[in-house]
C-alpha cells in the first residue's frame, strides 16, 4: 500500500512539473520573417560589389 502512495505522489509531481513547463512555454512572441533575393547578394568574384545586401539582426 505504501508503494502505491509513493507512485501516486511521483506521478502527481511529474504532472505538476509538466503543466508548469507547458505554462512557461505558452507566451510565445510572434516571429515574422521576410524573404530576400539572395541571388542579388551573391557575386561571381569575391571583389565584385553585390546588387543588394542582407542585414541580419538577432535578439535574445
């Protein structure tokens, strides 16, 4: 009987932790992406000036 109580306690603890993990991941900010014409940014020779540039901005 004690084994069943310990098992139920552990399963309850796991359920609480999984729910807390789910709640922590819910407020996800919306991420938007734009497509770029990468062919304009690539040149045949390393010294050539490209027709366009790609600007990458990262944020935590």
